């Protein structure tokens, strides 16, 4: 299939997905959200072959970035603008395709209203993206389609990395046999575990590990149950982040795209795992560009990008050549070879953003 025909089919799938979401919105806003989520997954599985062909034949050759590890993008808050600054091709790893799995994991007796409200918000945001950005940002359930081939391997690798946080613990069963309280966890933890683990965006590593854990339990969302053991809650928080990071890295390396991550906890685990487990020029470039994307999100002033509409923004981004100008500031060959970089990434991003703001305002 030639690339033009393949893109036509992908655009058609996006239109069909928008229509499906609009039709399912009443269910997603009611007590039938789980049923609607199943319909969404069936839709993607039905289109799996075409989507995978697109991921294999187009994505690796178009400097692609994927917005991932997020509950929704937030179109109304212009979160798409800094994302669209980088690269040539842009994907949103559809959060809705993973919510059906979360629905089944809610602890018995826990209030699921927060989750169902999030599902509704995500569906509405997806519709806005599909209505306004068209082919500029494609919604694809990247990890759903990729993981269906390798769930067991991903889970095993996640278990292995989780167990590396401890001494004298050989399996997940062994972990739960030996650990119940946070004191048990600290007893078996490796010396560097406190540095490796990040519980939340507000996690203060200057505090004692036990205190950090208790703060995280108090601030945690619905999937953490304070009535359960410390060992179970620690496992759910840390293992979940490790598994997510491995899943994202495997997908991005397989399909040749760069993860665009804005949540510090997700970025921490992606960075830690890619540093300690993977190697090679492709990994070095992925890690560097992922870091650039994370810092650009933090530094970008969306108010200066949103003075023009999305279509004009895309035209000006292209005519200015923001992505090329930014990465010309860095020695990518040196980075690919694993020799790092000797200039401040943040300073270079800030300078290029300022140049682009002026370009927008002067035209």
C-alpha cells in the first residue's frame, strides 16, 4: 500500500473515531462508561492492521512524537501548541483505550466517580482534538496495539526491575511474604532505592523515605487504598510507574517515535530506566529528545503561542523551522555516540522559544 493511500485510510479512521466518540458520549457520561469503553477498544482492534501498518511504515520516517503518560491532552488550555512545536508527525496515545482496564482494577467499595468524570473529560477532549486539529495530531492507542503482542514479556521485565529495588527478595510472592509495613520495605530496600523511587509530583526527597511514603498515600488518587497494607500500596504505585515506563519505551523504540511526557513522575521513571537498562545510539537520541520535549513543555509560554489560531500557528512553525533551528543548537552525533552534551539544554530551548515568540508577534 502506498503512503498516500495509507494516510487516507488513517484519516478516515480518525473521522470514524470522532463519530464513535460523539455517539458514545451519553454512555460515557452515565453509568454505562465501561460498556462504552469496550466499544472503543473493539473499534481500535478492528482497525489494528491498518494502524500497525501506519506505525511501521510512516511513523519511524517522519520525526514523530507521541503525547503519552497523560489522562488527557487539554485542548482548551492549548496544551497541543508546545507539543506541535517539535518534530513533523504528532500522535496522542489514546488514554481512553486503557481506561477499561482501570475500571476493572478499582478496589471493591471505592467510589469510582473520579474515574468516570476523568473518562468523560478525556472523551470530550479527544473530540475537540479530532474536530479542530484534523491530521495535524492523530489519536492512536499506541500502547494498546503494541502491548497486545508482548504483554507477558513487558510484565516480566517490570517485575524484574521492581525486584531490583530490594535485597534478598527473589519474586513478587517473596516480596509480599516478607513485606507488609513500610518498615519492612525499608529493611529490604537497596541503599539507592530511596533515590530511584519517586512517589508523586510533590515528592520531597529531602524527607525520610517513610515520611515520603505516608505523604504519598495521603495525596494518592482512587487506585490507592489506605486501608490496605503498605506493601500493596507501595507495589501499586511503584510497579505501575515502572510498567508504564517500560511499555512506553518499548513502543517508542519499536515504532521510532519520541515520548512527549509532561508529568514529572512518568518522566523520572522513563529517564531512570532508559539510563540503567538500555543502550545504543537510538536510545541515546530518544532519551535526549525526550528530555528536550519535557523541558520545552516546562519552559514554554503557551499564552504567547496562542495569540494566533492553530492553523496560523502551524504555518508559522513550519515557515520558521522551529524544530530544525532548535536541534541545530546541539551536536546530535555526539549525543548518539553516548558522549553527552556540554551546554545547557534549558538555556538553548529558552533562547529558541524567545526567537519564535518574536517571529509570531512581528508578522
